[in-house]
C-alpha cells in the first residue's frame, strides 16, 4: 500500500427516510455513530459538542450520551411540521470533536409534510487523520459497515466527486460504488464473479473492496485506477424491482452510451 496520505477521506451512508423514528431513536443512532468514530480516531474524539459553536462538551463514554444529544436533535427540526411530534423527522445534527481537529460529521434525513425521501450520514476527516486508511484500513472499513448497520442503510461508500459523478453517476436513489462499497442485499444485488475485488457478507449486505491501493482511487482526481471495475459493478447491479442499474439510472445509461460511442 502506498505511503501517500489522502487530503480528505469522506464516508457516506444513505438510507430511505424513516417516518417511524423518534427523536430518541435518532439521538441513539447518532450516539452509536460517534462511538464508532471514536474507535477509529480515539485520540481526537474523547468528547463531542453538538455543533462547532456549542459550548458544552459531552464525553463519548457518557452512558447518557444519546439523552444529552436529544434536545439538540429536536431543535434542528422544521417546527412548523414537527412541533407537536416526537418524530425524528427532518432533523440533522452536525456534531464536532470538542478539541477541534480536521473532522466534520452530519447525521440526518430529508422529510417534509407527507413526504419522506432519504437520509444521510457523513463522516469527513482531513489529513493527518486520513492516514488511518493506510495504517488501519480494517478499522476504517468497520466504521463504514458499522454506520450502515446503525442507520439501516441501503448503500455506504467512500465518497469522491469524480467517482460519484462520473463513474457511478449517482442520482440520489441508486447505488454508488467506490474503492470500498457496502450494498444492502434487500435493495440491490451485484454479481462480482471474475472481478478483481474482495467481498464479504456483513451487516445484512455485501461489502465489496477493490484490490487496488485506495489512495489511488480516492486521492488524485486525475487518476483512473479502479474505474473499469467500478463501471462493471454498476453494470452488473440489479435493483430490487428487477431492473438493471443502467436501466434505472438515466445518467449512468448516458455515460455508458457516450463511452461506447467514443
């Protein structure tokens, strides 16, 4: 594995918004997420604030962490829609390490009156914390799949704009593939036979990891490492309704057609 260090490491997890989750449910999931982050970067995440501007810090080991987060979670909701409700709704919390540091996070979902769309959990770290991907890749992969399990996700991946916008052509409602990708088996399936990837069943889905240096895929935007395998994963994906992903994803279909005609 290369000695290069990524400038940014961005984990992305997506799920279908849940109309039955309460504020307490959301706060508990955020608390679990913070503890998973702490497992990877313990030296900088001993305590968190509910936002960068918040004054009070809460220890990640506090057994009442979820209960302490709940008021801040509730305060982020659209009060015109959820003022008389304990639903998690459209809450979004952006906790930050109390000691500062190159890390940002966001946990929340999109919901309006009568419409529930999608939820996202993001964890972004900048150098030197990105060295964890080189030094402890298994721990970072555990974080990705752990977040997917906590949020009952459909898809989880290491995000980079080039991969998401050009290689996987995300529409917001279809899988994104990257150096390492987790895909819930009830949402979509992918045939990895013959591809240069390692797979494992974890957290109710399939974890697919390219057999290449992750920095080469996620780092320098000019590199093409992994593109062909990622394209093959996308082409081989079948959505739960039986449609191949290129049929369900107009952007991906157009990109494939453009490449074929080049």
